[in-house]
């Protein structure tokens, strides 16, 4: 198949990026060696829809080492790195993506990646699965199974499963311990601030940061905001998460109360219109708005556009909106995931674990073809444990093992 990419001549720069992450993904390197020997995907086609940058690119080469023919497509047009895409194509991987693709181009790329007729898929946010089920129903029977990367995608899959709409099995990679405890918390925690800091080049210490959503990602973003010296306010809709934020030392209030106080606002809820017109009516002058949730729907761009009297780009990835009374607010990366659209995403060492889960879970889906129903499955516990254990090995960290006496003690109930 023909790749659809910006410029293949960008490949040397992209190859350097691939080499850099490979050097920092020891677990994936081990899996790659195993795949090279066993060729678990020999003769199969895999379409991977992820943020198209170096770490995901390296995952694609690992699947290729396992015998698969691979096609990559972007899960978000603003996180695509054209040089990495070019390097992948030079490495024999098909790709349909370029940076800043329009909506129309983005959908053309997704369709092209499905014209490849994959047997197995990896999705991030559910766009590939959704397109398969809504517009390419006949093709769903060709799909043996797949893996989903993120919280938002799993929510969509579960609602498809509930209404009996899902036509092939999907593994919920996000819900593995080895994923969300590290990727969502420490990965998002670090990379969101990396994206905001490199985009704004403004100080965080002494400022007030409002974080909407105290889930796994929100906890990481809050933890790192505190480390940078900010006062942190959390907004939540779940009373337990709100209590957790309080016990972690943060203030909790409604968005309406927080709006006039915050210097930075970061939404990471997976929900829609978390910052909207009633908040814009009272928001602090010069507030910076960033989103880290999967879709660009958490900060209402519709409301921003409707209430603003003017809008201009003031810096790469920063749009200034002037409100009727002269207050200004700044939207980062068009409200798309700030760590990917205005940064390089999570650190390679973190994605090492996540992509190890992806590679092993897809192998599991393939090997269990015919045994899995059209449902959303958790990552098997053995794979979750194995990934954590292998990661410890790469860090040369040893842990204790249960003695026979301890096993017996834990399994017993008599005092
Ligand atoms: N930026 C990244 O790199 C990255 C990484 C992983 C996940 N994600 C995405 O981030 C989002 C959150 O993921 P998560 O794993 O933290 O999910 P989560 O389910 O653990 O947490 C989401 C939290 O948001 C809260 N929430 C929902 N609606 C809210 C509202 N209106 N106001 C305030 N709080 C609200 C929920 O109660 C929950 O505590 C998802 O869209 C996920 O796909 C992004």
C-alpha cells in the first residue's frame, strides 16, 4: 500500500529520535528480541493508531520484528512528528499521517489505514474502532482483536459492549496496573508540565494551578505542580476523589469558585465542557488554559470563540482570547492534549512499560483467537505482573519472594 506522509526526506532526523527512545526502552528491547526469534505475528497485518511520535514508532518496529506487516496512523493530528513518520516508512512500515492534518485529512488517513485490512489493531481513544463499526461494518469480521490504550477509549468500548455493538474482542491495556499507575500518573504528571513549561516559558512557583479531575492523570499533574512550588486547587465531581485530594494536601472547590483564582487551568477528566462560559465570565485575567484529557472537548472552544471579542496567536501553540471586559485568556495547543500537542509525550522509560503491555496483550489476543468473545477484556494478570517484574529486572532491582510458610499463612484462615 502507498503511504501518505509529508516528506520522506525528513527520515534521518526521525531515525535519530527512534534510536534515542530505543536506548531508553530496555523492556521493549527484550520483547523485541523474543519476537525476532518467535515471529508471533508472522503473516499478519497490524494497524496501530497512536500518537505518532518516536516511542509509538518504536513499538511499530517491534511488532514488525515479530513478523507483522504494520500500518501506522495518528490518533491526533497535532502530535504527529513528520520526521518520525518518514523514518518509519524508510524502515518498511506503512504510514498515513502528517502533522496538523485537517479533520477531513485525519479521517482520510484513518480510512486508508483500514484499507490496509488489518487482522489486529491497536487503538488510542477509540477512533479506529468507532470508524470500523460505524462505516465499515463488513470489515469488523476480519479483525481478530485489538488493544485500547487510554481511559477515554475504554469508556467508549464498554458502552459498545453494553449495547451489544462490539464486533471483536478488545483488551483494555489502560486498566492494567502496570499502565495507569505509571503512565497515567507519573507519565502525564511529568509530560504535562514539560509541555506547558516549554510552550509558555513562565514560572509556576508561587502561582495557583487549578486541576480539573483527580483521577490517575490528575493526581500526577497535581503532584508535579506541588513540586514546582504551585498552590494547587482540585475540582472534582466524585466525592471520594475529592476527599483523596484534600487528604493529599490540596484545596478542593467548584470550577466556578476556582475560576477567579487560577493562573494555570489543566483539565484532565475525559469529560466535556469542564471549563465553559459561566467560568469564562469570572476567570482570572491572563489565565492559561491547557487540556490533558484525550479529546479537545474539555475546554469549550465554542464558548471561548463565542464570548471573545478577538483572538490571535501570540506564541507557537498559544492563542490569546480577549474577553469583552478586556480580560485575556490563553489557550494552549488548541485545547488538545498539551503534553503531546505541545511536547513529546511521556518519557520513554514510562512508555517502555505501557508498550510492553501493548505488545504482549496483542500477542495474547492473537493466540486466543476464537476463545475470546466480542467483549472488553482486562490485561491478563500474568502479563501485568510479568511487565512489572521484567521492568524491575532491567533496573537491576530484586524483590523478596514468598516463602512456603508465608504462602501457607496467607492462604489460611485459622488463628
Ligand atoms: N495526556 C495524556 O498523555 C494522557 C494519558 C493517559 C490518559 N489520558 C486521558 O486523560 C483523561 C483522564 O484519564 P484518567 O486515567 O485520569 O481517568 P480517571 O477516570 O482516572 O479520572 C478522571 C477523573 O475526572 C473526574 N471528572 C469527571 N468529570 C469531571 C468534571 N466535570 N469536573 C471535574 N472532575 C471530573 C472523575 O471523577 C475522575 O476522578 C482521559 O481522557 C484519558 O484518556 C491522557
